[in-house]
């Protein structure tokens, strides 16, 4: 249960509910108390997942920090409970509890670091790293009782997302499987080593089995 002073800021979203859409105006940021949300951006008319956020993380801060329009669409993956603060509410909360402000700064720094890794992938044309990042987000979105992804649909999605030949994506996934990170079981793709997949998304190296 939330502390009484925070209860007035609480909002609940059912699975599939869009909290806000890219391009909308907004004056609130959200801190997740329970559940997970998908953050996606539109590129060439297709939505691409750029992050999956869960308890303790926040989103929508640019609307009250820089008063910008929403830069992404946020959708509830499961039932989500979040605290919604406008600029004045956030300032008052930080004044009462400075540790919350430090926590937000820490997470913003982590996001900048993650964005730097993504830029490295793009600059270095590290296609394996990009595919690993895509798979990492997909596995994060799986419900707790699900353990695998549909192989064909996953390959097609990654191919479209990064405008890569389907066979190149397949070769990368097979390389991950050969390294013991994934398991290909008939028409399903199962995650075996989540830690190593996460390493590939950050290292800028990835597996090189598919490189020419």
C-alpha cells in the first residue's frame, strides 16, 4: 500500500492501456510502483520498442523538465500502478524527500549511458548488438508465465525494425544459440542466458558469426 500523502498521486492502468502517445502534450511524469510499461517510438510508420520499464523506474519527465511534447508512446504491459506528478507536485515531493531527487538524477544518468551504448551500436554498425537489444526488449515484455517467443515472427520483426536482410537476422540469432545464449526449439525461441544477452546489448561487440 502507498503512504497516505502519495495516494492522491496514484493512477492504475490495465494491460494494453496507452498512458500517453508520442507527439501529445503533457504536464505529468510517472513513477512506476507496480507492473511494467513498454516505451516505443514511431520510425517510418512502424512502432519500435526502445525500452521496457518496471517498478522504481519513471517516464514522461521531459514534459515537466523541458515542457516538450511526448517523445514516445508508453503502454501498460500488465496492470500498472504509478504515481503521476506535475511540475509543482514533483518539486514539493523532492523538497520533502531530497533522496527522491537524487534517485531521479541517478536514473537519468543511467539512461544517458544506455543511449550512448545504442549510438555506439549504430556508429559501429554493430548489427548483432542491435538485434540482441531488440531481443532483450522482447523477452522483457513476456508475461511471467511465458518462456519463449515465436521464431518466425521475431525474425521478421527484427528484420523490419533495422532494415536488415532476414537471413542476416537469422544468422545472428543462430549465432546466439550456438553461443548458448538462446535456444531454438522448433518454431520457438527461448532465452537461456539473460545475463549474456544483456552483455551483448552493452558491449558493442556481440557475436561475430554473421559478419561478412
